[in-house]
C-alpha cells in the first residue's frame, strides 16, 4: 500500500527469540560451563585448605599467647571424633585442642568441618612452653585435599626460633 510516495510497512507481531537462537545460546553456555567447572572445583578446594591453614596458624599464635598469660606449658593435641579421620596417630584432620600440660584443662578446641588430610608426623602432642616456644625444630603440619587429583597441599612449618610460616607443597624447604 502506498500513500503519497511513502511505503508503509506493517509491524511484525513476533517478539522474543527463536527456538534456534535459544538453543545456540544454551549450547554456548554449556560449553563455557564445562571449561570452567574444573577450575571452580580446584578454587573451592584450595580455599578449604587455606582456611584450615589460617585456622591452624591463628590457633598456634593464640596458644603461644595463652601459655605466656597463664605462665604454664600447654599441649596441642589432635581430635579424633570425626567421620573422615583415619586411625593413625598422625592424622589431625578432625582438628585439635589446646590443654594445660599439668592438669589437662581444655583451653580451647578447634574442630575442622571440612574433610581434608592434615598430618603431623609425631605421635605425641606438641608442647608449647610457658615462654611461648612452640614444639621442636622441624615440626610441621601438611594440609592437603583428599582429592589427590587436584594436588592441593600446604605445609605449616616451625623453625628453631618458634616462627610459624607456610609453604605450598608438602615440604618445608
């Protein structure tokens, strides 16, 4: 239909996307998700390991301070009442507690809520002296993911001056 030399187009009454456009977008979203999922799982596992590391390092510093405040030696020992722990005496994956060395009064307890592998190579509890000295030279905790394919591990190390540091991997060197 023409009027005065102008053509008038009737507006289309279709709105939205076609089924093909929607399917292409969903396929692209699926491909992107497939590429991102392994990185996301590794990110989450690394965050769990780092949270356990931070908790352990904060509790070690807190135990030093409490030993100085109380003027007596404390012991850091493992908890063993979670479902993912093994029967090994070196398995600290349930968490730990700090007690006074003489009367075994509990100062504080720190359970771990994520199933991680956490090992301390000695069978005996670690002693924090009344001066705040931590354990012995070479004491270390290895915190790692139970999913071995992810290869996520952090080691918390104590040196001869009772300084606490952490390194990536399973060794203090």
